[in-house]
């Protein structure tokens, strides 16, 4: 590995805390990922990306900035990355997914709050995220009360542009969201100093669609029994999709899919044929949060889809490519993004319909609905999920957890009992 | 000879079984057991059960319990916890259709059993409320034994918290208000019941098989029977259901 310490230092990272994080990550990654059997060879690229998560990619961002480019950070799949790309910027997903900087975060946040929010605040205040430190602007949204209010605090440390995501999906809400996307375009243009043209936006839409199509192709391949790839590996790819270089990532996912198609033809898989197939639904699992998938897949089951923001919600819809003008394209983008089934909407029937149809398509034996502690939208919505799945006689296990590891054994007990129950059906 | 070992949070239970003979049972304090029989081997905590009455580090050991994945028992096969408890309960009661209620040292489990198979289940979250640990802490706060605590169920004091930690402050508040020990003890027992009632309501049967160390509590047995209207069956040696279930699984 190249020596990145100078770069980290110049970004103002707290090197001591950062070293601690960098020391933990390879061990965790080794036990969660490298211990898997029959992994596709194409995962080598994604292993490399993780090994360079704070290295090569950060270097690329610095090179981009040195050439006059801008880096914009975001936390939510509602932030339209096509627009940033069309203005010559790079959008990256910001760090979370691990207990870090808790002491600093609790100086500005209440102790009992969503671990994702506490984590990103900890990353920023603890100066341990080189992505955060590479951004001159962060884009927030109003998808939950916790994030919405936390962005006010975050704005003390880095400029935050907040997009107002509506809470319903009526015509007037669509109009609001369109105006938010239009404002975002203007902000990004001003920030990057680049005008978004019909040509650049069309290309950005095509590039991003190509990325989403590659992810869709990967997910289609998971319909097969035996599953050609593990859920953990797919989650990793979905996590990486948020910050990797778009064309390179797309090419690598497609190359992996080529390999998986051969596997499917040969009947090869990562789990035995007939292994219990589960859908994971719920709150996003930001890198390096792999706890629950690891428990599930080391208990003999295989995950065949993630109905999550780090999953299907990120890539299930495409932006139409045939629009002519910037205005039409912005409208198409706004429409595409408002189709995401986030629990911040009321009602959110689209999500229930999606889980039910997905269970059929993926020939799933059951669903695990996993929610972060203190996440009201998803915790309350678990009732709607339960009701919808009961109506369709689809087994469901609801889990509530955080980024700590101390409940792994309890989660394992419940997952094992759930699998036992599925076996008895 | 089959050996079952249940690595609980508070105690390690061992059952030795042969076909058509009553099981031999042994119990150890978890911390003492780990200190006496465990050591770290290439980064993993290994338990060597030779010298504990188990048939050595050979074949035939089946393990379950809270520590089943973090602790390696030499030569043991690991089975899921709720399955082990269910198999043990079936073996001990000869019942096939019931609700299993297992209240252990640090967790609580409810499973719906039909035709000898588990069809649904619930457990507590990462919290020791409504478990043996809560009872231990409350008995200590009242300065009475667990046996004494388990005698009282009449005219309970209303307690809101079943937290193994914060329950104590509430209890002390009630002591200061002048309630009697029997009323306070009854309050503790009723508060556990309130905490498990939602789980029981969802998975209720005509018969509840009550296992785990907490099943020794006569007060809880009576409260559960009275409030749910179900028949409460507590097998002999209820805290060995998991270890016995391990043997049952191995004998199948």
C-alpha cells in the first residue's frame, strides 16, 4: 500500500484516531469477507477498493480537486447524483456505519439518537473521515427529524445544503420536490462554477443509469438457486457504489456479472442448493456495517436481496434518457427520485408492495426487517411490514440493533430460531 | 453416552444421558467454569471438558447457550439455542403442543410448539429486564434470598421498571415509602410477568411449559397460571432443558 499519511495529514485528519480505525477494519473485513468460501473471482476488485478505502480513492478526489474539480458529500439516496456529475463534480457517500467519535458527537447530540447520525457526527468532529474532509459542501435532506436537526449542527463545521424531501407523494409534493431539485441544480452550478448543459446532463444520466443497470443485472442473477454470490458481497458492492468512480465501478460490476452468468450455467453457488433464501429489508447499512448479514449467512442462509437504501432503493428505478432540454431532464430526475420507497413518506405502501413482490421474484423463504435503534420511521413502519407479509403468508423476523457488537449473540439466537421455523414449514 | 452442555450467561449446565436412563445433571458457575476449564488457543477461547464429569474431549458432545459461538468446546457440535430448549422441554414433559417460556440468566424466550416443532418464537432484545439477573439484583436490593423472593405474589406493589439496573432505584423508592417485603417481592414478580405477557399473548397455548432457572419461582408459576388461564407445567430441573435438549438432538 502506498503511503498516504502525508495526504491524510494535509486533509487535517486526526491521525491517531484514524490509525485506530484503519487497524480495526482489515481484521473485521478478514473475518467477515475473506472467510467466505466459493467467492467469485470478480470480488477481488471490491476487496481492493476496501483495502484502499481511505487511500487510492481519496487520492483520486485530491487529484480531481487539484484540477479544479469539486467534491460533494451526501448521506441519502435522495440526492440526485446526476446533477453533480453533469456539473463536473464528484458525489461521494459520507462515512458512517461504525461507532466512532462517540464522545465528540455526544457533545453536540443527545445520547439516545440514531447510531447513523451519531456516527457521521463522530466522523466529522473526530476528523477521521477523509471523504468528509475532502468535501467543501455536504448535501443533507429532511428524510427524518434526527438528520434534519443534525444538519443544522453539522453546518457549524462544513457548509450543508439541505434539500426538503416531501413526506407525501401528492401532486403538490411532486411540485415541491421538483423545485428542490431545480434549486439544487442552481446551487451545484454556482458551487462548481460549471454550467449544466443538456449534453452534460444527458451523459450524466446515461452514466448513472449504466451503474444502476449493472447493479440490477447483479440482482437479477441472485434469483438462481444456488445463489451465485453471497448477500454480504452484494451489500459490499452496493455500499461501494456510493463513492467509487462511476464508469470503473460499472465495468467491474458487469465483469463480475459475466462471471456469475457462467456460474449460474454450471449450477455453482456460494450456498448449497435449497439453502434458506432471505430478503433483508429496513434501514440502510452503511460501510462497514455488516453485522446482521454476517450473522445470517454464517447461520446457513443466503441473502438474495436488500430492500434498503444500500440496496434496491438506490438502483431500482432509472431516469428516462430520451428527454431533450435541461428542464425536461431535471423533471425526469425529480420524478425518478420521488419513486424511492423511504419510510419518511406517509403512507409508504410502495415499500410493502415491493417486499411482497420481491419475495415472489427471488423465491425467498422469508424476510428479515432490520432497523437501527431510535429510527422512528422504520421502527414504526415495521408494523405495516408485518401486516403486509402476514397477509401474504411470508415469514418475517423483525430486528432492532445498532453499530455495537454486543448483541451479536442474541441476534444469532433469533436468526437461528427463525431459520429453524422456516425449516418446519 | 451423550453429553449436552448449555453455556449460559450465569451458569453452565451439563447433562449426561444414555437411552432409557435418567439423565445425570451438573451445574457450574459460568465464570468459575470458564476459569477452570478454558484457555485461549490460537486466538479462540477453548473449553476442555475433561475432568468435569463429561466423557472427555471425544465425540458425543453437543453444545448450546449464549456462549456457543464465542466459546469453542473441544469436539462439540453446536445447535441453536431455542431448538435445544424446545427439545429438552418436549423430552421432559412428553408434550408436543405447548408454549415454551424459558426465562434464563440474561434472556427470555417464548416459542410456540405444535406437533413437536417450533412454529413461531419471540425473544427479548439486548437487555436483561425480566430475566434471572433482574431477580438476583432485586433480591439483593431487598436483602432477601431468591427462594424468599419467589414466595410472594399477593398484594403486589406497582413497579414500572423491569430493568436489571434501574429497577433497583425504583424498588428502593418503594422501600422508603414503607411497603412490606412481601408486597415488594410480589411487585418484583408481577413486574416480570408484565414484561413477558405481550410475548405470551402472541404465542399462547392451553399449556405453558416454563423452563430456565426462573421457573423455580413458585410465585411466577402461580401468577402466570392465574393471569393467562393456561396450565403451567414446570418440569423437574427446569434449567437443564437446554442441556438435555442437546442430548436429545444427538440421540436422534
